[in-house]
C-alpha cells in the first residue's frame, strides 16, 4: 500500500488522501481525525468492476466493518464522485476496495486501483 495525505488550502478542503494501490485490506484512520468527505476519484485498471468502500471508523476490517459509503467504478475506467454538502465522518476515515458491493465481500481487485479523496 502506498497511502499519502497532503494538506490542502481552503476552500478546497484540508486533506487529499491518495492510495496508489487500494486493495481489499483496510487502511485505517487515514487522516488521523474526524472530518467531512467532499470528493472521491477512483482509477480502475482492473478488467472488472470494483467497489471503493469508506467506513466512519478509526479502525476497520474489510468484510466485517460496516461501510458508510460504497462507490462503484466500472472496469478499466475512472469515476469521480462529488458531495457538495459533504458527508460527515465523526470517527475517522478508513477505506478498502473489493470486487463486490456487499459488506462481507473481501475479493481483491485483479489490478491496481488508485483512490483519491478530499476531506476537511
């Protein structure tokens, strides 16, 4: 996993989280704090649909922890999601990526998936 967090200037948001190898293993509490989710970009080079999952949790386990946001990205494509009013996370941001939308799905994408999201 290669996860970076970059502080941003207002009004865009406070942090840009980038995971260049989003997999079926949860990355826990990426920002180290609570906040509001404003945008997500998923770059899927896999030949199958993938589902990027975010949990309002400081610690998480893929397949067990309840997800708060599940976003689909078609095979071999890029998908952007924008939440103008934001989605508040009061515990932290944990994320992972699977090939199934169901909460208990833990199947890994076949190829690298890049995920980026903006929080404040």
